[in-house]
């Protein structure tokens, strides 16, 4: 297969529906481990979210002669983007945000292993899971985030999330937070603690406050939401969020910037804030500060900041381990935010350049995309978008390439629904 920029663009244009004939020879998804690699070439992808599924799929699409093994603990993936709408009552459940992996195997020949990665040896080029070890030629890590619980006094990772859910990994935590809202008395207080940037999905906490306020307005109108933001101001689309709050939720949302939660007391249902008295809530959503997923830290891929993984901005290869690539929330991607769309965009460039490197061909430069939608009311949404490139070795936003939507918009809500449907379809087929 010849490979150049034109080939890459053709693959991108295929987006969600393309399949390659003859790609289904490998077993369908399961937990059996791949056999020892012989003379063939193998790419192992760890993490089956927004980045990992796309990296696995596109390596196979670009070069079906490369064996691809996707390792993911869970049998299904639940999207964080759009899950706030479930909290607001606009989605009856999370089923529309849930995808499986069978079609990646059937349509593209991706070997899916459902197991937990316990170790990565970048010297021996092996991945170890609960069922054993296997080797790779190149490894893609898309492990998402884990939390810096230790920075919040009184926070017990085993028990506190069951009382004060973070809901920053969609699924049971999202359902728990929804149940707490349903059980809360009318006149109760919902507290949302926002960590300091950077964190997964910069607009996410403010959309969450909006959706919870929408739910309260309809079902518990004497209640309110207090947002304690460790950042000095709303991290993304601030003007549009404020406009939406004033239009739809006046008196329901109390926003306080530069208020970092330093401690929690799950028994008393209080949080401690620098320079303030403790804040008590009936429902408390503490979103802890974040870092790259545990497997990246355990593999020695975290940089001097002890939080995120430094990478080459062209190939997303780790600067700390040869032939290991890190994409999505876990990596340091310059101006690109930690979002599902960013992970999707990074995965395509990473896969393209892995195939190029494995075939002795020239790599391409990043042309990254991101769009983040936020729901404001049942019929309105807002968005922020940008295009990214590399300048002086760093990922930067292309001047005048995007920006925020001009106003609250019913059209943006339609675009948002279309976006989530399309990107999940691309990930799962």
C-alpha cells in the first residue's frame, strides 16, 4: 500500500463507515491472548476509548498487514461527552452513549483482549495483562485519566466517591449522581467542586452545573447549585454559560471562582475551601484534580510535572520510551484540550504516522481538530472549535481557525446530537 498525504486524506474522508475487504481474519473480541509474534508486525493499543478505538481501527485501515491488538478491561465503553444530559433528564439512560467492540473485530480484524494491563516493559517491548504477556513492535497508550486524590484531605478513594461522586468517568458514577439528585429534597443544595486546569473536558463542569440546574428548575425549584471553581473564572465558553444561566436559571446557580476545595468530610457532607468556611451540600459532586492514567505512570511515561506524558508532536511517540505512543487525555498536546474530539484527531495522526514509520515512509505533520459542544437548555447548545498545527515543535491553535459560537443556538444542539452519534459510530464500526 503506497502511503502519502493523499492516502491519509482519503482514509479520513471514509470516516465512520469504511471497511477493508479481508480485514476480518483475526478472531473476534474476547479475552484470549495473541500468540507469540513471529515475523509479522504487531501494534498493541491499550485503552478502548475515544483515542484507542480510532488508533486501532485506522492502523488496520491504512495497512491490513499489521496485526492490531486492542486491550480494554471493560466490555463496553460509556461516553463522558453528552453524559451530563442524562443528569439533566434529557436522556432517559446511558444506552445511547454506550458502545461495544465486536464490530472493530468483525469489520477490521482488530484482536480485542478484555483484560487489565498490569505492566509495560518498553525495553523488552512487552505488555502484561492478568492472563499473561505478549510483545509488540509499537505500542499506543490511550489510558485516559486518573485522579490525584491525595491532594484533597479526607478523601478516601475507596469510599468517598460512593458518597460524593466525581462522575468524571461515565457509567455507574453518573447513575449514582443522578440518583442522588432524584432523592434530594426540594430546597437542597448541590455543590460542584471544579479542579484546577488542565483536566478532562474543560467545559464539562459548567455544562454539568447547567444541566443540574435545568433538572432542579423542573423538579426541585427551591434548590440551587453552588459551583466552587479552583480556576479564577469559567475555563471555557464563559460568556455563553453566563448568558445561558441568566436566561434560563436565574437564582439557581451560584458561581464562585478561585475557590479550591482542599478537604472533604463525607460524613458531614461538607467541603473545605481555601479562605472560606466549610460549605455544606445535600449532593456534592467533587471532581478531583487529574493526571494521566495509572498505567502510564507505572510505565515511567510521566514527565517532570508528574502528571502528564510528554510526546513528540508529530508522531505522539513518548519522549521517554521508544516505540511507545501516547494519545488522548494522558498526553501533553500543547494547545489541544483534553477532549474526546482531540483524542479522535490525535489517534488518526498517530495511526497514520505509525504506519508510515513501520513501512519506512515519511511522516505527516499534525493537522488537529477539536469541537466541544455544551448543552444549555432542552433545545439550545453552544460550542467552541479550533484547528491545530505544529509551530517550533509545539502544538498551537491556527489563528482565526475557530472560536465560540456567537450565541445560544438551537442549531448547535442539533449539531451536538449529530456529533455524538457520528463519533460513537466511527469508534464502534
